[in-house]
């Protein structure tokens, strides 16, 4: 173990720095340690949200209409494509039709009660 000798020069410490204002490195450090991560931030509003006054049945009816429009759009697109792109577009039509059948079944179940 060596004992530091008195012969070593003393390190100079810059004490002129009084404020982190205007110092990009200091601002990045403060942001890193003090700002919450993006995943921790709770998003309060959505780009698209459903009115809280809409009943479940109204929401299902609207979802069914949206699915019908999506199916028509996908069907039209599939008619104008060829090969694997056409098969992919028709698979989208099929999935939309299945989702619409589930929504329509939910609506039918509500009417049976």
C-alpha cells in the first residue's frame, strides 16, 4: 500500500460553475434522472375515444357498420389485386366477416333477453 506523498500536485477544481442553466450536459443529466420514463406516463386522452353516454348496443351497432365498410373496402381492394396480395386481401375480408358475425351475434343475444 502506498501513501500519497505531499509532492503530488493538488487537482484544480473549477468553482466558477454556478448554474446549470444553459449547460446542455447538465440539462440532459437532470432530464434523465428527474423526468419520468415515457412508459411510466399515463396517457390521459386518446386520439379516438367513445362517448361514455353511448350504450353497449349502440356501440355494437356502430362497430358492425364499421366492419361492414371495412369488408367492402377490403373486398374492392382484393378484386383489383393478383397473386399473393389478392389472397392476403381476401384473408382480411374473411377476418372482418368473422368479427362482424361476432358483433352481430352479440346484438342478437341482447335482443333475446
